């Protein structure tokens, strides 16, 4: 249908063009009016006022219809000069935009034709220049004249929307006429010529929910109370049509997806009126009992629900929280349950929206209630003590078997099983206590000492007789009360000093006491001297009545030479019932003091040593003597070590030493390892190598049976005895030893290394250089360096 409309439109426009052309030709023949290229006129643009010349009309604008598809070129217009007499001497030339390509001119008649199809949407007008010249000389006969060719629009472009698909949102239950979105289309045709670009919008799909404004393209709601929960998404098709929407106009469409957004227009609703739950009495607080859920078709924050317990006999025993991920109410245990006390509970739970929209408050209360019934299940519970903890008291030193206290537990179950008690021995390692397994009486096993352990903290187990795995534990604190069983003593090991020149009644020390017993059996302390020395001639004691006592000098004139130490017994009593006392001895030393009472010396020998050396000086002298003795011993030891001969000499030692070469090796066949000390001395086999250069430093122990002869024996017997001892003593002078050469090799290819045969052996060696070695080698020079002389003599 669209192609047919375009064809009809083009045919109509073609007819109109032909009529216009016929009219123009008739006017030219009748009125002799023609375009003039000569005369005074201005070059103007579109809409410029034309000035009439003396020789004709001046045209500067032509029109041509776009999209012409006929077989012949379209006649745009005709140019004619007044000086053109028709003899063919004038030549018309066309230049400018599209000249020669789109627009051609007949150089004789001046007719302008369009040779190609024009599209106004590509180019709306062309500017051309015409000129008349002499055909023979090409001399311009008139000035060039500029004119415009405008492409006349036809409706050949349908409207187009900016987007192929639109997406929009609008709240549900919006009022009628609520703006949703505006869609816009554009038409490429000329909006100033006819109705080709005049658009009208209409809705093709989406009625009766939405409507569109014909002139603006604004889409609005058309129905009230559209419910998102019923239908959330709508698809709308909008059409834009040109030609003012009349028949024959071109059109374009677009799709609009409209989504209803949620508002809180639905209250939460429980799907059932009663929930049944159960929980064991052994459950601990915080444990989940069950869940409830109220359904709210709204989404997001509009669907948020908060749960609370508003009534019921289990308000104190249970609580409810909201799980915002699942939108459920979680019922939890708040306190411990007891099946034997109460077997069921009832709760009234409310679910309410968190966010309420005031626009829809009239829709009713946005909350709902439900009843939750919870039954308590019986569980096998452990025994329960009547108290969470126990505190008992017992006197220290109480006899074994003394009752400390009693604990009691019971089985909370309906069976009420018998209970057995025991002490956790990890809390009573010393086994001070025992408990009666049946009645729970705690007794002492041994005497307790408060001063050692004032509190005992033990744990008692209670188990059911027939169910040993069910047990309970309770802490028991036992306080050991004090009895007066410790006498007071000096608070420290006091040692007093009194000056020889001390004045009478001069205080020289203050003492105090300490009592291990509790304060009730301790202070106040009473200090006194024993009755037998109450009239002590040297010292007196005064009780200060503040748990301290002061000691005074009774007389003057103490002397260290006569007595430098005094022992003063002091009796200390406590305030307990009955009171206890002890006698403590105060040590008092007599010391020498200066005039200000400062101590100088407390030793009795001080007067004796004044003329001689002090103790420090004597100690220093003794230390020096010991150091000297140590130095002497070290020197002697080193001296003895230096006397021992060196068996192996260092290669670098070039001092004059006499080295004995009295050992021969076993030759090449002697491949067995051997001890050089064995070759030197057979006694070395036993690890004993006698020294040959010094006398042995140890004495030979005589053999058993030999005794030194007394002075009364005969001299001959004495000498024989000494000779026998010397013969049997390998260390006795002359310290000789037997050297063994029992490792001589056999078949040595090296021959003898002895120099004894060197004098008789022919040799090519020249030993004359020995003469230059000095007197030390004179003997060798005589033996080896005079070979020629010896031969001459012979």
C-alpha cells in the first residue's frame, strides 16, 4: 500500500509540473516575457525582490521536483538574452554547483535541464551562474548572472523514532493521566513545505492501559489502580505519521516497555492462624524453637516485615527475631524450661510492615497476628543442687571426722532417682575431706592448718544411681577458722649494737613481733623481761603499747675487752584466748664509737692489733705468698719439660744438634706400619721409653720382700742388697739400653746407603767445594775433597 501511495503521489506531482511548464511557455509566447541576462539588476538570494530592466524580466530562482524518475530530463527553466536575435551567434554558458553534471544548458536556446534524480534531503538547492558570449569569439556579451535552483520537496521520507525500543517505569496505582515517558520521532522531509514533516502520534498497542498525546508523544496512564502484583510489565507500540496523520502519509513505529514499580499497598498476611512448635526442656537459651512467616506480595523495603510477641504466657520464656533474608520470624528460647513445672506455652505474634506509605494508609492496618503454641518435651536431666554454690566453715586443728557441712541435690525428672555424691579429687589432691555418698555430709580426714591453707575450694559431683552419665557439679568453699595456736615471735632476727661510751637510759633499738594467727588471736602484743632478770643491771625494756618495744641502756661504761656480747631474753605474749607467749633472745654487741655515737669497730681484737698489722694486710700477704708458690711450681714444671729430648726435629730447625742415625728401615718390602719407638728401644713395646740423657725423676720401687737393711746389719749384706736392687732397676746408671735392628729389608734395589764404602768407590763427583765451607766441614773436606792428592800419593 505504501508503494502505491508513493507512485500516485509522484504521478500527481508530475502532472502538476507539466501544467506549470505549459503555463510558463504560453506566458512566454503571449506576453513575450523571458529571463533577461542584460540590464541593471542585483544578484540576490532566495526571497530577494526582483528589479525590472528595460529589456525584460530578471529571474534568479528556479524550482525542480525531487525524486523525478521519468524517461526525459526535467526542464528546469530557460535563459534568453534581449540581444539574442535568433541567428545563432550567441552562445549560452552555465557554471556553478552541478553544472555539466546535474544541470545542462542548450547553448543555443538557453533551456536548462536536470539530467539526474535529485534528493532534497541530500541537497536542498544549487547556485549556478549563466552568461551569454559570442559564439565565434567567446567574448562576453553581458555580465554573468547568478541564480538558484531549489529542489522542491515531496513526501518521500517516513518518520523515524530516536530509539527502536524505550523502557519506562511508573508507580503502580498511579492516577489517570500520570506521565510515563515522551517518545520523539523526526521526519527528513521539508517542514516548511506542505505537511510532509507534520507528525501525529497514536497508540497501536497498550490500550486501554495507556494513551499518547498526538502532538507531543507523551505517554500517560489511562486506567486507575493498576496493580503490580496483578501485572507488572506492559508492552506499548506508538506510531508517528506524517501528512498530519491524513491518508497517504508515511509512518514509523517504536516499542515502549513500561514496568509498574512497587508501592506498599499490601499488608502482611499469615497463611495460617495457628503454629504448633515443640522444644526440649534441655534446650539452652538462644536455641531456635521454630519459624513463622507472614506473606507480603510487595517487594523491596515495601515488603519488609518485623515480628514481635505482643501477648501470651510465654512472653518471659521466649523471644522472636526477624530474619531479613528470608523474611521469617525466628522464635528462640529465652530462659531454661522445666517440663515438670510447665508443659506448654502460648504466644501471640504480630507481623507488621517496616515502611508504610501514607498514601495507602486507608487500605487498613499493615500488620497481622498469629497464635504460636509451644509444647515442652521431657528430657532426661542431670541432678540439680539446691544451691549454685556452698560455703562452710571449720576450725583449724579440728579432729579427723569433724562434719564440715552438707550438700543436697535431687533428680528433677519425674522418676526422682536416688543421688550419689563424690569429691572431685583434682580439687582435693591432699585428701583433706571426704563425703558421704548417700547423704552428702562432708567431713575432715586430717587436721587443718589455717596458717598453711586458709581456704579450701573443692567440687562435689552428684550422679543418678541408675544413670551414671547424668551428673552435676557444684563448687564448695571451706573456710578454716583460726584458733590461737601460734605464739608471737620477733618480726626479724634482731641484732643490736651498743657503744662503749653509751649513756645511761639511752635507747638503742626498737623491736616488734609477728604472729601467724588471725588478728583476733594476734595483736595486741605484750613485751616483758623474764621474771628472773627483771632487774637486769645492763639493759631495761619498755613496752610501747603499739605492738613495739624499746630497749634502753641501764648503766654506763661497757668494755669490749671484758665482754663484747650480751644476750637479752624477751618474753612476747599475744592477745588470744588463751594467750600464748614465747621467749626470744636479742643479741647485743658492744662496739667502739666516736664522739657522735657512730660505730667504728665491734671486734674485741681491735686493741690488740693496733700496734701490728690489720687482718686485711695479713690476708694480702698470704695471698702474695700463695701466688709466688704457684709461679715457682709452674717454672719447675716447664723446666722439666724442656729437659726431654726431641724425637722428631723440625725441618726448619737448623741449630747445631747431634742427631743419631742408628735406625735403618726395612726397605721397599717392609710395607707394614711400624713404630719408630720400637726400633729405637725394645722397651717401647710396653709403652716405657727410658731417658738416656738425664737421670730418671722417679725412684724405682723395690721389689716385694726387699727391705732397707737396718743399721745393725753387716756392711757386705747391705752392699749386696743395693747391687741386686741396681741390677733389677732398668733406670739406674749408666742408663744404657739395647738398640734392636731387626727390621732390615731384603733385596733392596737401592743398594746400601752407607758412606763407609764411598772412599773405595769410583765417583765422578767433585767434593772440592767442601774446602770452602769452613772449619766445620774440614774433616769431610779431608775425606772427600783430596781424591786427586790421594791418588798421586798412591
